[in-house]
C-alpha cells in the first residue's frame, strides 16, 4: 500500500494503459458509435472538473461494481465499456480531486447502455408527438386520419421519419447544454450545484420535445418527409429556434453560486486496488466466447431444419407467408427494421393466448407488415427486456427474442 501511495501517478497511468490495451477491441467498437460525444465528454471532464467535498468514490465504485457484475454474468461488452470509462474517471479524480458532474452525465448519455434505453422509448415518444400534432393541425387543415406516424391529407400520405425525436438530436441538445453550463461556470468562476444541473437538463429535455413537435408540424405543412435539403434545413432551424435560443435565454436565470472548496487530498487506495481487480477479472472473462444456445428447447412448431444462421446471434426461418427470426435479446427489432428501410407505423402490446407480446405495424414500398415479437425464457413470453435480463442474470437460463413478420 505504501508503495502504491509513493508511486501513485505512475501506478494509475500503468493501470489505465493496461485496461485500454486489454479492452482495445471493445473500445474501438464503442468509439465507432459515439466518437464525437465521447471526445466532447472528455474535454468537458478536463476543463469542467472541480474540487468537491463529496467523496466521489461512494458514487462511482458501487456503479462500477454493479456494471461489472452484469457484464461478467451476461457478457455485455457495452456495459463493460461504460464501467471502464467510469473507472478511468475515478482514477482521474483520485489524482486531481476534481470531478465534473456535467461531464459525468454526458458520459452516461453517450454510452451504449443509454442508446439501448432510448431505442425502446423513441417509438412511443414519436407516436405521442404525432398524435398531439394531429389534434392541433386538425383545427386548421383538413386531415383525413392518422395511423401511428402516417398522416392522410387529401388522399395523400405523409410519413414522419424516424429522425424526429431521434437519439442524435436528443444527445446534441443535452451536449450543447452541458457545454453552456461549463462555459458559464468558467465565466463566473463559480459552480452550479447538482440540483441546478439536473433542473437545467430537465428543461433541455422539454425543449427537445418542443423542438421535435414543431419540426413535425413544419414537415407536414410543407409536405416534406423526403431526405432532402429542405427536410434537413427544417430540422436544423427548429433545433436552433426552439432549443438553442431558449437555452441561451434560460441560462441567464441559472447563476452558479458554489465556490471551489479547498480540501485535503483523499487517499483511495482500497478503491483503486479493488476496482482494478474487478475490471481486470471482467476484462479477461468477457473475452471468452460463450454459446448463446438460441435453439435450446425451442418449440417444435418452428421448422429449424429449414432455417439458416445469419450469424451466431441470429437464426432465420423463411417461409412463403412468414419470416421468423430467433435472436439474442440484445437485438431490438425496431432498430433492425428501421435500419432495413421499414417505417414504423404503430407499436402496441397485444395478447396471444394468455400472454402479452408486441405488435409492430410497419411499411415498406407501400406494403404493410405485421411484426409480432417477444422475449422467451422457460417457454414463457415476456415483453420487458429488463425483466428477462434479470432472470438470466441470476438463473443463467437461455433467453431469446422471437420475431414473426408477415404481410398485413
């Protein structure tokens, strides 16, 4: 322990280097998806860090332990990557006693874990926005009907694209707000408290919804849902006028009042040693290839002898009337279908027998499809991903996602 204290800087640098090398492939994959956001969060962490009397170890260490426990049991590389990033933040704090809560929020925002969470909410949010747009516009223009994200106006159909209330605009808004808060702190030479930070983030979320709401209205009025210059210009203008400008106005009412405190350097040797052991153990474990056993005890009604493996996480059964996919639960059908060019019209829970499953109505090339999907464990159907992952976390039983799609 005394040796670690004596050569603390060199030891921490060695730990970070080893973790980066050991998790190189996972980090590269994560950077491919969120490079700009992660780099921006790092910049925020460096320029916006401040000394705090709150012992950050009690916040980060339990989070890292929980994330690594999930990663170790479920072999989820995205969760492990988040744990690695948080541990590096903790090591930075151990050296400088400075921590940026604003940058911490941004790191969570640009993690793959948040991406997964948002993907499951964006469809419902977009459909709700479209419904309220319909209520308002129906008082001014004649709208025949609305089906999910499809507006029927004078025998023509206008479909709102998946970018509306999309993840990129949501992240961009919050990241812009984070930089605005940080610059205000630098200008005032004081710091916002946690309540002010969360309140401002809450206002940004509201402004983001408002921005997307008026974006949808404008797209409908101009009957512009094609990917062209006008379409993107409307998105940018709505983002500027309904989010950036109000943020610049509202920041005047948020005055940082907290002075930087002078604290004694805290020794966190235990957390460094314990955290390093956990991170390295999980890093080695997660490199192991584990069988997914997707077809284990599968219902005989699925003619798996006629199916083919797309990859080791996806099994496909194609028949003239139905397309069936059996996948690992990490695959979100909504993301897969929209990525293949399908437009999601509606998503809702329905009952099949006594069990609930998801029904997604979608469209491509003017052909409508019904896509039923659910998670399956022990021959039982589930609609909640956290629920089945919790079962797998403690029981290690096979969990699969089944998706059946046919023409309407």
